[in-house]
C-alpha cells in the first residue's frame, strides 16, 4: 500500500518540464526541451513549398507534388523536418503514452500559426475510429488541438468522424495513400463548419493524403477555408518514413 501511495505522490508532483524530453537532463526553462537540444532540432527554414509547407532541398515557389495540382487545403505549414529527435518524440507522443508532449508541441504550433498568416475560427483534429482510439488510449491529435486552443483561444471542435476502417498510411506509398482515404471522413455537425475558416492540426505530413481527405470532408461540410499545421513534415523527395 505504501509503495502505491509513494508512486502516486511522485507522479502527481512530477512536472515533465523539469527534465529535457530529448536528453533527459535537468531543465530549468519553461519548455519541455532544454536550450541546447532545441538549437539542434531540425526546424524548417525558408526553403519550403509555399503551399504544403514541406521542406525543399533548394529554394522554389512550390514543390513538384503541389505544382499544377488543385487540393482542398488552402495552406499548410510544419514546424520541423521529420528527423532525429523530432521523429523519436513524435513516435513517443503517438504510440508511447507521451500524452504530456501535446502541450510542448502545441507551443511550437501556436508560434508558427502566428507567423503563417492563416485564419481560423475553429481548430480540429484528425478523427480515429472509436475502437482504434480505445486501443491506443487517446487520440494524439485531439490532445494537440486542445492544447493549441488553450494557448491561442481558438476553439477546439470535433465536427468530424471517421466512417470506415482504412489501412495504416505508413504501410502505403504515393497514390495508394490517397485511394486509401477516399471518402473516409465526414462532417457530423455542419454548424461547426459552415462558412468557417478551419485549422486542421496533425502530427506529421508525409504525402499530405490525410490532410487532403480531411479538408475535402470539411469543404463538403461547408467550410470556407481550410488550413493545416503539423508538428513535422517529411522532406520532398525523401523516402517515406513509417510513423
């Protein structure tokens, strides 16, 4: 009994910001990552696609994927390249029970939103099937939207539902990702979408297929504009990584 209470008290008193999420050393700042580790993170610089926000090897207006292609997304930006410590932290956030990372990631997304020029009446997450969410224990993008809302004041709403089982996107490539998600989402409450500018929050942009499918459902539900922010993005031309 004593050991159980001891563990409970330690957990209740522990603040994740006391140690760096990357190196594990004591952290005396307000962020979840110490200054030294933050300097090494793969932030996306100026060389990025003006439409999808994915990092480019060299300066160009848009990437080859977005050139001459109409999408339902009106603009997308990502904070980091999906590499190194960022890749590790996102996997911990999604699959390793690292729910507390939502607040730290939301801080970077809030800063990016302020620089993006995007507008948003509501912020939404990418829905999961109920059984999948129960199996994982949470929907990490819903936690992200809630933390983002707390920082920005933009309401986090839940107007979408996932209609059917889809194959895991990481197991697919190219056009198969788009086909896998055709008509996979629908708006369940149009009062939250009609005539509104909506911001989708997600963890990783790989090909953009998930964001495109979600945005298509939102536009079908009457959304005026749909933008997206993600924690990280796979570089254009880079081999798709599983996440």
